[in-house]
C-alpha cells in the first residue's frame, strides 16, 4: 500500500507506523483576537479565518486593524476634550459676568456688611479681654494676703506671679512649667521692652545661694539676654543676698511680695529707694 506521502505502508495494519498514519492530526486552535470594542461589546476574529493565505498573514491584518481602530478612538477622544473645553468656556463666561455684575450692584451692601462684621469682631475681642481681666483681678484679690499665699503649692504660686506680671502691663507672659531650664518658671516682656525670666520659690525657709547661682547660670546660657527676677514667699540667706546683689539680680522677699500683691507695681519695687538714688 502506498501512503499519501508516497511511502510504502507496512502490510500489518497494527504496525506502529500504520497506527500513526491512521490517527488524524490534532486540530490546532488559534486564539481569537479582539479588534473592536463598542459599548461593552467586543468583536473577535480568528487569525485562521482572516483574509490571506496563512494565519500569520491574517494575524498581521488583525493587528493593523486594531491600530487603525485605536487611532480613530484617540482622535475621537481628543475631539471630545475640545468639545468639553468649549462647553465649559461657554458656561463659565456668563457666570463670571453675572458674578461681576452682582458685586458691582451690591458693592455698598458688601461694604456695610464687612464693617458690621469688623465691629462685631472687635466688640467680642474687647468683651473677652474684659472678662479675662475681671477674672484675673478677682483671683488677685482673693490671694492678696500672705496667709493665703502660704497655703499655695509651687504651681499655684507660679500662676500668681504670672497674674501679677500681667496686671503690671507685662506682655507674652507664660508659665514655662518644665524641668531642666535652670529653675526659670515664668517669662514675660515688660512695658519697657525688657524680657524677664522669673524664678518662683514658695518656701517657708530662706532661699540659699545655690538657687541664686542656678538662676544666674540660666541667665548666662539658656536665657541669655533676659533680666533675672527671683521671687520668694520667705526670705534669703545673707550669702544669697550678697551673691545676687553682686550680680545685679532683682530679688523680692516676703515683704516685697506682700506689697506687690496689694497693688504696688513691680517697677516701683525694683527701683532703688530715693535715699540710694540721692547718694548715688
């Protein structure tokens, strides 16, 4: 028997070569290729069914068709962008003209509204400042006696000193309330522009020279350029007075604190007596 390829087939039908010759070649499946997608629907083609003699030629034609479709979609997208830009321009120009016309027509009304809002804001600010001042004065009146001050803890005494500074016209007064700052508890700017660094000691015993040196060290480093003030509810040792006065440190003892709490301004307490000014 002669095979299709002009070879001699074996006489035995169960011969392996005869079995292989009788089995049909497996069908080669070719993947379908999408070439167009419209409104969620896709158009697929099979390369083996495209025009041309072979599947590779058909695949190339499919690819070219997809490129042409992509170019058309791109041109359509660009046209849509220009169209939307024109729509926005057509809508925005009349709106802008309407807004400009409204502002011109109601310029007086807007000016009056702005002035009224400014007056209201200033009034509220003054009211809040007055309320804060009243609250501060009440606090100072309630703690103007040394017997009341002696019942305070350290934090309460620091806030009392800060309130006294605000009463005397100091600005930007704040209680630091932090450790490792050389013992400075309150800072503030005096009416004459000097920046004060205050150390508060609500003690029953006298303050010694180590604490004076501690404040002087802070003024030389962390608080350089500040004017030092040491306030205590007790007194100072003789060594502390010599060291502090020798360094030009302002120091208020128990008697000075009582006068300050009763209403004598701090600048009057820090100024030297008239006898010392005359002798100088």
